[in-house]
C-alpha cells in the first residue's frame, strides 16, 4: 500500500523526468541529461527511506 509520502516521491520523479525531456528537446541537452539523472536518485532515496522507516 502506498503512503502519501510515496506519492510525493513518485510525483517528484515524474516531474523531473518531464522537465528533463523538455530541456532535451528545447536544445539544452546537457542540462536535460543532468536533470534526467535525478529520477533514479529520487526513487532510490524513496526506497531507502521506506526501508529505513520499516525497521523503526
């Protein structure tokens, strides 16, 4: 079951993905790649926090 914090992290990852696509097709290719690297980082952070809070 997803919690409200999970939805927030998924929304942040999705917005990062959309923003990176926007930058890529606007001609800001390097910036688009940089922002695109945020997506797995956000998702990994969410997974880490979920696992860390499960142990508490």
